[in-house]
C-alpha cells in the first residue's frame, strides 16, 4: 500500500498566500465600492454630460445610456475654448491659485516662526491665530464685505481720516490707476482683495503644518550652527528652510489645488464680477445663467486636466526627493 500524499511546503505557502490575498481583498472591498461610487461614477457621468448637447431641464431624463440616442460630440469643448475670455480666465485662475497659496504659506511660516519662542500669553495668541480658519465662510466674507464697503466700511473711514484717501469700492472696482515714479498702470484692486482674503483665511492651515514640522527639527542642528558662528538669518536659511522644504512644497500643492477649485470665497465676495472671474465661477455661470450643463461639464473636465498636470509635476519632481 502507498502512503497518503502529504502537502509539500510550497503548496502550504501558496495556500497561505491565497488565503491572505482573499482576506486583503475582502477588507479592501468596502473602500473600493465607496471609491467607485463617489469618484469614478461621477467622473464618468460628467464625461457623458460634457459630450452631449443638453439643457438644464434635460438632466431629469438623462441616463447612462442616453448617449446611444443623442450621440457624442466635442462641440461643448469647442464652445468653451472658443470664448474670447477663456484663456484670460484660465490665467486669472492660475494667478489666484498661485498667489493665494504663496501668501497663505508665507503668513503661516511667519506665524510659526513668531510662535517658536515662549512668551507670556503665547497660548492665547495661538488660539487667536486659528480664528480665520474656523470662522464660517459666510461670516468671514460678510465681515470683509462690511469692512471694505465704500459707504460704511472701516477701511475707507480710516483711510479718509488718516490719509485723506477718497472712498473706494474695494470689491466692486476692477482696477485702480496708479503713477509711481513715472510708471503708470492699473492695479487689479478687486482681484487683489480676494487674494488677500484667501491668504488671511487659510494661513492658519499652513501655520499648523509648519509648526508641527519645526518642532521635529533636532535642536542639535541649531546648536551646531551657533557654534559655527551662524547668525539667526543664516540658521533660518541653512537649517530651518531645508528642513521645511518638503512640507512647504506639499502645502503649496494642496493650497494650489483647493484655490484652483475655489468657488465659495470669490462668489460670496464679488460674484465673479470686477475682474475676479475664475474657472469655478465660470462653470456655475455656464450651468445656471446660460442653461448649458454640457459646456459646464466640459469646462470642469478641462479644470480637472490642469490639476492632473499639477499632480504629475509634484510626483515627478518633488515626491521622489522627499522619499530619498
């Protein structure tokens, strides 16, 4: 009689690996379902809307197979791209996203440096620094609109009393002429105000990240720099900034993406008027004011394409450096 076959070591390993793989897929299944339901299906739905001629009322009867009846077309993309102010709006959005991110990070870095040394009342000051970020956006924009009002705004009152400045509609005047040392031009006043609001509202977000990273910098680096005779400025340049480079790049990417998608701040402050129209507000106007969800969807896909490029640049040039 032959002895019964016994499983080999390799067979046992393959069985164990298969069991672990099934367990892993089972644990990942809820996340995969949520990802498909909340990300991939809406993206596909948006693509289908962008490739068809639709009115706002047509969305009630629009289905996943409607393209079989209506057909697909790139006319919406051509319509959006053919608008005379399209590239101006794109450039304005990029400038808003870039400057808003840059100024908010610069203010966050300044706040983190100011709070790095203990002083009396530092806890209260730290709590107050978070106030712009935790304030509801509707309250924050209402406060700024009141402060900048040409009729009863505090900024106009102070400017008129202290400097004799004429009353100015900071959120309604698209540009302000200037003449500095013989150089004449027009300053984009309302656009500068929405960038200032963005920097003020979101600098606490950058401050929290930067402060957390600064606390992780070894004190021995600063001690070695002081022993070598480094000044405060040299310590900041050669110790602090290199240690913060990774978090600063990540913060800039996050703030750039959020600013590029920003709709609420600009819409509540100016409604996209006075030279503050950005892509997110333009999408709203295509959808509601122009009754064209297809063009709105096409424009949102172009917006997503720009953000994909930004992410690709980050992972290509910065993410690898942080992992090294």
